[in-house]
């Protein structure tokens, strides 16, 4: 499937934002209030952000290289970005591009 190039750019931009956010959130693990449930939340939010950033970056590189696994990875990264709410704009943009590539005439 041929996907517009701006989809990979949106995924990469969202991944960078999530990477920065994840590092920022994980910086609070040394705070005295980050114990118990709050500590678990900090690790969960930071880890999910970093994991989503990695998936998004891998999908973006796959789309740049036109690999066969890139489209499913881009779908996964888009959904994960929407769920994180930090890069919701990147996820929505990527899904729009992925859907438009499915409905556009093959040339």
C-alpha cells in the first residue's frame, strides 16, 4: 500500500513529542510523592509514552523505506498515539493518511 509521505512525518513528530514527554514524566520518579499508586502511575505514563514513541518511530522508518510491515505498524502507532492523548493530533493525521491511501485510486 502506498501511503503519503506526510504520514511518516506526522508519526515521527508525534514520536519525538512522546519521547520528550516520557522522559519528562519519568523525571518525577525521584519525587517523594511518587510512591505507591502515584509511583505506579508515573512509571506507567512514562513507560507507555516511551513505548509509543518507539513504535511510532519504527513505523515512520518503515513507511520511509516502503516495507510491507510498515502500514500495520503505522495503524498501531496511530491508535496508541490517540490513546496517550499527548500526540493525539499525530495519530489522527496518520489515520487520515492511512485511510486516504486505501480509498485513493491506484496509479
